[in-house]
C-alpha cells in the first residue's frame, strides 16, 4: 500500500523504503488501491492475494538491489 499510494500520487520512490511498522490508510483505502492496480476487472480474493504476494516479493528484491539503491546516484534515476 505504501508504494502504490506514493506511486499514484506521482511521488519520487527512489528514496522511499517500506517500513512494516508504519500504518497508513484504512483497510477500505488499501483494498480500493489494490483493486485499482491489480489489472483485473472484478478479481477474486485469490487473484488479489497473488498480486499482493508478487508485488511484495518484487519490491523486497528491488529494495535490496544495488542497482536500485539511492547510493547509485543519478545514473539509474527512476530505475
């Protein structure tokens, strides 16, 4: 939710890191955002679950990648 919400507001994600302890938004707002970005019309709970697990996995890998690190600088901005 934290990433999708910032992405929707066109915020710079290059220097954002997910903080699990930070609670943002309501359950209703989260579900609405997931439905918007899922890419399926009227998805099942299984499809939403798969989408969130895949997105979480990809974002976790991205945060740990040296190529997506803020330390890389301007060379890979927005990567």
